[in-house]
C-alpha cells in the first residue's frame, strides 16, 4: 500500500517537474475560451463605437480613423443628460428598497418561525420561473389601480418604476441562504444580552453580511439600470424614462445606426463597470458565501 | 416595544411585497369601455377659447359630437430628427387649428413597445387618442374592442374627406386599413408608406453590356448571371431576401397574391408563388443568386460584390451613405421587382395611424388632426424629413426639388400607383416567421409545392386559432 502511494506520488511529481499539468492546462484553455466569448463582443462594441456608419455596416473590424465625435453625438441625440439623472434616481430608490425589503424578508424566512413559512418561501421561489413578460399586464393593472386610489400617480412616475422591483425573489433567496448559515449561538448570546430580532438584525447580522448585501446591490443596480421594457410600458413621456430608452433613438425601420448605438451602449454600461470594479471583492465573496457558486 | 411593532409590520410588508408584485390582482379589464380622460394624472389642459367655426355637426352619424378643446395624445415610434419635426408640427397645429384641439405626440419606443403598451392599456382603459401600428396590430386591438372604426369619420359629410380628396389617396394605401376579417371596418389610416424595391448598380450593368435595369424575370436572371460570371466567386448576382415581404413581393410580381380571395386567410400555394419560388431557386442553383447573412446588403452593392439587392425603400438613404463611405462613383438606382405582369405590382407597406376607442369627442378630434396631418402640404414636409413616401398623389407636385436631389427616391416614388399590400391578418406576425422558414427550406432543396402547401395550411390554422381566442 505504502509503495503504491509512493509510486503515485513519484509519477505526479515527475509529471509536474516536467512542467506539464494537463488538468491545469485544460482549465486555462476553457477559461481562455470563456474570456474570448465574453470579451470579444465588448471589444466589438468599443471598436464599432469609433467607426463611421459605412464602416459599421460594412463589417469593418477596426475604424480607419477613430470617430470620437460619435460619443458626443450619441450623448446629444439620445438625450442622455436627461435620462442619466432619471436612471440614477430610479436605480437608487430601487436598490435602497431592495436592501430594506429583501433583508427583512430574508431574515424572516431564515430566522423566524411563522405559519406557512415554507409554503410562502416556495411560492416566492416559484415566481422566479415566471418570464418577466408574463407579469407585465398584471403588474401594469396593479400600478394603474394603485395610482387611481393613492395620493400620487404611479404610471409615468417613480413608484411604477421602482416599487414592483423592491422585492426581488433572487435577492431574498440569496440573503436567506447567508442568514441561515449564521451560527445559532450568536442568536442565543444576543438573547442573553437582551436583544430582540431588531437589535440582532441590525447589530449582529447586517455587519457580518456585507458581502451578500453588496452582491444584491450589484444585481439590483444592473437590473434597474438596464431595465427597458417595463419602463417603456409605464412611462409615456421622457420625464422618468431611463438611460436605456435613449439607445432606442438609434433604431428605425430602415435599420440601426450601429456606430452611434454602440457609442451609446459604452456610455450606458460605464456606471455598471465602475460599480463592479469598486465592489469586485465583496461581490465575489458574496457569491461564494451564499452558495451560488457551483 | 414600538420598535418591535414597527419591525413586525415591516417584516409582514416585506413578505407580502414579493407576492403582491408578482401576482397582484387588478380590476376586471373592460377593453371596450372608453377611458374618460388623459392616460395619466396630469392637470387638466387650460381651457381654450371655443371658436364657432368648429361647431358640432347637426346631421350625420357624428351629429352633436363636439371636438372643441379636446386633448389628443399620439403614441408614435419616431425619434431624433423625425420627432423634432413632429414637435414643430404639433406646435403649429395646436396654435392654428380652429377647434382648439391640443395634440400631444409622445414617443413610446418601437412598434413592439407600442404593441405592449396598447395591450396593457386596453386592459386598463389607459389608451391614447392616436397610435401607430401595423395592420396585424390593428386586428389584435380590434379583437379586444380597442379601436374605433374610421369609416364614419372619413364618410362624414361635415368632417370627412371629399370625393376629390379620397381619390387623391393611392387606392391600395387607403384600402390597406380596411379589414375584411372585421366586417370591413377601417381600422387604420396611412400617413406614409415604404415599398419593396430592387436596387441595382447601373454603371456595372452598362459595363456588362446592358442598358438599364431589368423589367422581366428573364432579363433579371440574364443580368444577374452575367455579373456572377464576372465575379466568378459565387457572388456578383443577386442577394436573396428570405423575409416574408420578399416572398410577397415576388408573388405580386408574378401576378398573384399571398392572401386568399376575400382577404380573410392566406394562399401561399397559388401558382404565382410557386412560379416565383421556383424561379428564385433556379437562380440560386445556377449560381446567379446567393445568401448573404453577415450584415446588410447595401455595402455589398456599393462594393460591387453584388449587382442586385432587394429591400425596403426606407433603406435608400443607407445605400447612398454606403456608396459615399466606400468612395464608389458608380451610378445606382431603385426599380420595380422584375415582373411577368404587364405593369409592375409593388409591395407597399408601413404603419398606419389608428384611433383607439376612447370618447366620441376625442375620437373626432383625433380624426381632425389626422386629416390635417395627411394633407398634401404637411405630407410633403413629412416626406422630406422622414424619407417615407406620400400616400396622396398630389403631394408629388410639392416634392419636385426633393426628387431632383434624391433621384433613387424619385424613381421609387414613380411606382407608388402600382402598389398592393400584404395580408392585414391578426396572425401575420407569426406567419411571417413561417414564410421565412419555408423560403429557406425551398432554397435548400425542399419541394416547392409541398412546402408552400404546408405553409398555407399552417398559416390558415394559426389565423383561425387566433380569431377564436
């Protein structure tokens, strides 16, 4: 037995010493393929954003002379200055709402006992299976009705754009998974110190949940920032439309103004990129801690 | 204690919100009921002085309906310079119309977005006074009771079109909004149109020994094959278009139709469609036509990779732009699809403007604006701005200088009197996909007759299914 182990060890060591680790090479090849799949469309977008219309429709790979003016034209044509502010406000309200409501819902599902808890959680998870388009009409009817009975209009206003997204099933699930892993001893200790659920949540749970909270911030931010179909449904004027609505200015029946559309796309994704780079560490930790990682 | 109660309340709210947001019930939809007022909570418009010139009619079906002082919201898909022009016209109309009508144009995204909004709006009663859409959209909205029949407005002795005005519209354009499947109701009115065209490189044709573009399929094939032989690499001839409008255009050019006789169903297996598909398949087999899927065909024409392409007249500006971008000095043009008929039969298409079911007053005000918007003077301005074609013959007289500057556009406009149109049926969006698939199957070698029989059967079943719902 010992000699077998020793032989295996020697074989492995010999293979490594020759510098060939097939498993590692294979891993890098697969990762490299993934990088290409992800990065090439991004590079294509940046390259096209600097082309003339002729180059963009003519399948050029690189612009002959970078058209930096495309960014200025895209900004002006798509009225980004107007939409940008809307997106910032709507995203901030949505993400703020998600932090409050998803945290509370997740905490209740993870740490509290109440009738039909599992049934409610199953119902919540089942909403993940519904395509977004299926919810548009019922949600539209709901926000219209709430606008009619409430003190402020919902349609064509911030409530219709934010409230339906303040409770995200995926974010609740994610936080619930993390909260459920917190050792019970902490809750026991908190109780001994006289803490109830509120103090325990605010003073114990949330401070150690920075990573998953940042993860739902990023998910929420991306969802709210990129939203288009729902905002178009519940707004009639540009007053509250988000930045993604501006990109539609470059489409008409005859085709797309690809170069301007791509310049606009670069502008719209910049905030997401910046947010991701700033919170990259917490995001990765959040994914790992909440069991989403495969 | 208070904090605990507040916490409990918030927890309950947090648990309820996801379920409410996903599955919230709404009021029972009343699609046929007209909404009482504007779609959102806006302050009521400032009362406008009521001129006597626009007093309600005393006779006819619209007797007693008063359009004065109404606000009409118009959902459209136009952006950038087109939208800016519309806003200028809005100001002009609002300031000058005798009825004190206020028109409010609002961009609502593309046709798909507008379709979503209309479907949601019909369910809640939040619909605008005017909306753009294709003919199959009209059928959808009509099925839900969401549209007004425009015949009473057009025919009205006080507010309608005179016989002269009606005759000024190209016949097919005006007919396209009349739906046989809905008791010949007029569900849309044409503000502009585009057309399926053949684009060609005149300079290259002359170099190959031809005087000009083809008029018959045989001439077309000869020219395309000559150009393909000159390139000798599989390109050069004609880029096939697998879109359903391409199939319809070739069927029309071969003297047939893809609608059945009373326009309540499909007929993709008529002799003309069979002949047209067989002809195109023959061109493909002989190396005179090919598929190009890596981008738009316009740069291919500009780069002399192909001598003929087919597409919408709305692409004329793109062809011109690509010619310039690639530094081509070739003369190019737009002409009719080669035809076996004595005169060209052109496939015209484009969105209509519809009047959703609201109140009689808003509906009449909407029609008054629409009548103004389609008057020749306004149409001529709109065509210059948008590149669309006019729907009235007399508009052409106001566009002579524009035609001089845009000769290909002028070539195409000359073909407007020969227009006909594709099915206006509720299922046409889905049937278009099926037609495209059938075209590709035929080119790949499937039996032409059997494929078109299957397509016709599938299309008619789809139509029957949707009309039953």
